[in-house]
C-alpha cells in the first residue's frame, strides 16, 4: 500500500491498525502505527508508541508530535521528514530509533528537536539540547546524526555508542564560553563504536577569555573503544594566550582501538593530537596539523608523576603532515613527542618548522622510527639540543630512559642537529639521510647511550 494522506477521522480509523478512533488527536498508549502513513498535523503522543511498517512514516512539514502523558516514540522504520522541528516537549531519550532504521543514506536531523544551523549564537542552548537528544535517540542504532550548517553551542555534545555524528556542518563555541576548565566541545565518554565524520569543530578562540579557567579542546575520547574520528576540521580551541593551556584539537585518554584519520587540525592553543595516559592501540593516520601552539602529535603515557601504571601502548603515527609555528612564548614545539609509551611506530610522517624537536622519544620501550622527513627543525641557537630526531631522558633521569629504539630510512635536513641520542639502551640506526645541519656530527651520541648499532658509519663523521 502506498502513502496515504490522512485528512479525516474516518481515514485514520480505517488505515491505522491498533490505534483508537481518537488517534487523529492523540496517539494512545501502547499503540502501533502499522503500514505507510503521511502525517501532516499535530499529534499528542500518550504512552509508548511504536511506529512500524513496511515503508516509513512520511512526516510532512506541518506535523507536530507533542508529548502527552508518558509520551514516548519508538521508530522501527525510518521516518521521512524535512529538516524542521517535528518533536515538541519530549525529554532526551523519549524518542528512539531501533537498528532496523539503519538504511543506507538515512540520517537523523537535530532540527527535528529544534536545532538551528543558522550561525546564530542565540540558538546555542537549544542546539546543545537538540543535538544531544538526537544523539541519544540513535544510541546503538547505527544511525547518523547529520549537521548541515553552523551550530553555535554553549556546552558539550555527547555522542552515544553505536552511532555517528557527521558533517558537513560545524559546531562553534559561543563567544565567552564558560564551561569547567579542560573540557572539550565534543566528548565521547565510556562509549563504543562511535564515529565522528566530516564535522567542523570551531573553538572560536579569538572571541574567548584566553586564560586557564576558560581552557577547552575540540574532541575528547575517554574510556571508550572502537571509535573513529575522521575527515574533521578542528581548530581555534582555547587556552591561555601565552601557552600551556591544553586547548588540544583531539585528545584520547584511557581509550583503546581508536582511529584518528584524515583530520585537519590547526590553530589550537595546545597540542594538535594528544594521546593521553592509559591509551592503547591508537592510530593517527594521514592527518594534517599546523599552527597549533604546542606539540603536533603527542603520546603522553603518564599521569602526573606516575611513570609506571598509566603507560600508553601500541601507538601508531602514519603519514601525518605536521607543521609547527614559532612563538617566542611557546613552551614546547615538537612535531612529534612520544613519552612513556610502549610499542610505538612512527612511519612516513612529514615534520617541519618546529622550534624544538622534529621527533622526540622519552621514557619509551620498543620504538620504530622509519621513513619520516624532518626539515627546518630546532631554530638557530647552537647551544640548544634540538634535533630532527632525538631520544632523551631530559630532566627525568631513569624514569625517562628509553630502550629498544630503531631509527631507519629517515631524512633530516636544515635542522639544528641531525639525530641526537643522549639517553637510550639498545638503539639501532641505519640508512638515514642527514644534511645541512648547523651542529655536527650528524649523529650525536651522549653519555647515557648504551648498546648502539650504527650501520652507516658516515653518520659519525664530523
């Protein structure tokens, strides 16, 4: 049976099975809408209603589902509806979609709950509520909540397990955003199988108080697994004007099996990507990072001064393009920093224009650094230790010692040092091309190095 435009009480009674004659005004408790119907007018939803059928309900632009006594809606088939508000008065979680709704190309619109991607800060509070309600409605349904405009927000968004939050739209922090320090605009907390795809995340940093109490980042994956963040533009997250603020673009913490791929991450006051402690099996692949005020990509496997219990493991950085930004007040400016991490793989990344190191290893065990390029690294002050590739313990003594590091097939040019090893046990170096360094030798060995194997002896030449 094709779509039927419902105009009269009689037509509703004849075509909607399991619902009383009064359904035209009110969807009764525990009723099922069977078959294909077009809904065009206000409906009060009383009790739990299950909308089912061989083909979806077609909700026309004039429809209003309003919450009545105990009203909840469960969609077993995906509704066809325009991007306008169709749900009124429902609490988050009152409207849900089941797995059977997951048809190719079908997306849930936050506008159905009243969101407005109209680039207007006046809608920020409504947008947060509506987008979070939409995200809750698709939990474990393997459906996508799609944003198509610019949505100002004044609080955090929480994607749910088994769902996708997608662009091409953007979420943007309102001017003078006030949330607790060190939070993120989008937080995946304790979830599984979440994807964020093609979304813009704009921290609107120039419109914020740039101090520590107003620090926030872009996307946070904490205590979650099997998550993907891909093809997103994350920029202008906030922190103190003079650095040290952790306004990171993307951060993981105590997360596992996470893929960060093909994102563009720039102009954040913090790291581009921060893989924070107790993270396992994190892959950062083909991301472009530039003009972030601290480290391009960091794997930071410690919690405060605990260098043992919170180590990261199985971290892979593959084919990322990382460009630094010189700022006199900047604390650290490494393209890549891997610390207190076990089994790290750093392959074919392009690192350039970092004021500190291109790739730094600190307190790590079993590391492969291969096929990377590092150029214009370390500045021009000859007394500094910065290098294209550096393995060091810096100020951390035995807690910062690394072991079992392999450095092969990398190219370093126009850097302060080429490869500088000052604290490491069991390191192998071979087939690296190093040229145009300000300091010599091309391979510098410190007193804290033991069991070093160099297959290319020319690197020892002054």
